[in-house]
């Protein structure tokens, strides 16, 4: 048996970086960038009006000053020069005419004379109702994004906000990392795969299969095979062969990795020519976890069949492996204070369902959920975080502990708080 840091090190060392491919930006949602992206141009690309109103030349101007209105500049109009001493009517987002640097909002002017023939006929005049400070309500070219500025790091998962900036930059194609192709095989003669099927005595529904399929999708992976099999090595081998034929690069199974009479997977893997890299990790829940490399090089992760242990295996073993396969850096936890005292049995590393909540000082604290066990599902639903405690013992309220996001993709927003020290 090895400890969690050793297991994680071996797991990541076994990962093979996946290939890159080209993807249209419009199809980029959920994809993982394979290369960093820098801005090819500035945004905005020109000085632009930030409000509807009138554009004025350089200088500060007092309320009561009067201006002739030379012309109108609307969003979409190109570059145009302004005459000295004149204002221009302008709309939000329009390019500032050459020589004009400030905008007075339309509600802060009085129209003294309106043109009968539209703005720019030379007969319109305005009076300022408020003083104007040079540069007000004007967006300078490059004030949002500068040409050459780093926009997105390699390894970024693309969401709607990232796609927005890529479209604004005129980037039509991306280099992205291929999605990991995974297979799920859940073992157990007691398992019923269909949620609609009535249960016979001694049966339970296979909750792990649906959980793993959904978790893989949330992590950006493709599930090419999913099945539920009895505790039968020959049947398991048939499903394994089907998964490999479907192109699986990672096979994940649940159950049959412990020491019971029906825990056949370690022996079946050896018989299939696999090399077992480690078996049993000093963690709770999920101790019987197994990592192997199949004869063709495919990685195989055998997780415990208990639901909470399966969730720990997915979150703290499968997810780091998927990140490594896609070239992502490994996430760092938050360091948050405990909301209460904790008394744990000394021993392995504990992964515990928890909730992040506001404390009395309007800060954040983390509270462990009650009545946790490897077989219980309800704490997984109630939690919004995981707490990792490297050893047992008594911990006092206020003591900082490492906290991880509960979902498969929630870690992207978890970099603002201090990272857990080694």
C-alpha cells in the first residue's frame, strides 16, 4: 500500500499527452486549448464613444459654453476628420472623429438651434449643462485588450466568455487537445443497470455508472463504452475487449478490487497481460484503488464500488489523470478555516464531503457534513466542496485545511485564494 502523494505521482507519470487538432472557434465550447493565444489586434481597435452625446475637442470646458454641431458620427462609420472648434453628434461605440477626445452625454446638453436638415447641416448648436473634463466618456484604443497581450493560456477550458473574446479578436480556428476516450465497466452481480427496472430481492441500481459517465462528460472526456457486468472474469474480459475496440484510452471500473471472494479484477488483469502499477492507497474512502497498464498500453483504473469511494476515485485520481493527458496543470486547493472542531481517527488521508459557507466575520469557512460513509449517497448531493485531511487526529475550528471544488470543472475558479502549502 502506498500513500496518496506517491499514488498521484505514479498516476501522472503514467499519463500520455493526447494529440492536438484544429477546431473552428464556433465549435470550441468545452474544448481545451492546446496552445496559448495572444491578441492579434487591440480592442477597441480605435478611440470610441462610451455614451450617446456629442464629441468635443481637447480641453476642459465649463458649463454654459456653446458649440456648433458640424456633423454626426454613428457606430459603423469610418475614420473622419473634425474641424477645429466644432462638436459632433455621436452614438455609443462610434469611432471618434479625428481631433475629438471627449464626449458629453446627450442629457447634459441643451439644444439651442436644431437643424431642419439633420445633424451636420451647420445650423445646429448646443450648450453644455455640465463641465467637461478632457477624455471623459471615451474608450481609448487598446484600453480593453492590447495587441500582443496574452489572452488565454494553453490548457484553458473554453467557456462562453473565452469564446466571446476569441470572436472579438477575429480568431476563427483553434488548436485544441483531443478529448480523452474513456470506458466505464461497473462490476457486481447485485447491480441493475436500468433505472426503470424493478428490483428483485438483493439487487440495487448501478448509480456509479451514470455518475462516472456524467463526470467524464463534465471533465471534457468522451465515454466510448459503458456497461454493467456480473462478478464473472470472462464476462468482464468480453466487455474490456469491447471497450478497447471502441478506442478507449482509459478504462475505469468499479468494484471487485478488494479482498473478497468475488474481487477478481487484480487476478484477471494479470491474466490479461496487464502490469499492475499500484494496488491499495492509504486513503479513506477508496483504499482498494488499483492502477494498471494493459498489454496494449491502455491505462486501467479500478475504483471501489461504494458510491462515496467511487466519487473520491473519480475526483482525486481520474480527474488529475485526465488533466495530465490534456496538458493541464494540476489544480491547487483553497486553504480555508474549519467552521468547527474535527476529531478523526489517526491513519490514512481522508477525503470528506463538505460545504463552504460564510462565517460570522463575513469570510469563508468549511464545514464537514455529518454521517459520512463510503456507502452513503446523500452527503455527495448536499456537498459543494471536498476537504482533504492528510492525517487524522483532532483539528480545531479556525484551522486552515485544503479544500477542492466538488465538481469536475469547478476548479477553474478556485485560484484566487491561497494555495495549500506542501
